[in-house]
C-alpha cells in the first residue's frame, strides 16, 4: 500500500504557458499532500502544504499566484504552474501522508518540467 | 545553522562493507525521523522511520537515534552497488501529518 502517482511524468512547454501536475494517492486517503521542487544536485525544497478542502499553506518565497494548488479530494491534489518561465524548469515532486497514520510521507515519482 | 545537517559526500565504501551515514538536527523538539534514498532523476523512497531513542533494524538497514545528542544515523550492512544513491535525512517536529525538514543528502558510492 501507500502508492502515490503523478501525472504527467515529463512535460515540455513554451514560456508563458500554464502547466498542471496531478498528484494522486492510489490506495489510501491522504490527510495532507505536500509539493516540493528539486533543482539539479540540490535537496527537496518544500513549496506548499495542502489539506483537503482548505487553502494551501505556502512556504516563504513561493508565489501563491504563480503556483496554484487545489486539493479537491482526499486522493487528489493539483499544482498549476502559471505563465511558466525557463527558471521554473525543475523536478516537481508531491508526497502524501495517510489519514490515519503517523508522519511518514510517501512520494510520487515526480514530474520533470522543462520550459523553453 | 541548518535545521538538518548531513555531510554531502561522496562517501565511498567497498562492496560488502558497512556504510555509515550521519545526520544532526537543531530542533530539540523533533519527534519523527526518516531516512530516504534517492536515485538520480527519481523521487525519494522511504527506507526507515524512527521515533524513539535506540536502534531500529530492517533487513540490512539499521537506524540509530540519540535525541540527547540530536543525532540520527543509518547503517547499511553488506553494501551493494545498488545502494549507490543519495540518502536524505528528514526530521519532523510532530508525530502527525506535518512538515518534514530534509537535509541536503549524502551521496553514497559503493565500489565493486
């Protein structure tokens, strides 16, 4: 159990377009989902914490109007990168925690975003 | 001072030997501790979680926690080339779903 999927796994887009990334918990209900960004040879940087039915909590320095997060259900959260630019090119990873469990985060496989 | 500190490595260990990975954290109120493995280009994979002082063993992996010293380690016995990856230490202040702080990771290389 505890499988998290992400879609798409890889996306290439033109500068100025918006990209939506989906994160799903496949076999459990997720109290909370997290969105991370990872640049090459760097660690994961938390962007925002998302709880079902409420507004996401963004980390300092992360623009909420640029990175729109919607947590519509206990199994789905989406991240939309609006008006993407080349500096937004990165590896975006979501994670989820079980509704009934401790603090373990289960990670999705990640989405590689390249903005041309 | 970083909240979670790890030596970036690379740490080179011969195949079959024990690899020892270390991590220190600054928040004395931390309650949950995790080790993740990340292969290049992939997302992190949970190896171990530990919540109380002492050792916790799972197969070839042993996590050690010393809250008084604010120190957590991961031992990998009988190291295999497939263990070559970046190992991320992660710490949380809470025992329920909440923010986890990641270290920058230690790159481990197992040489045949």
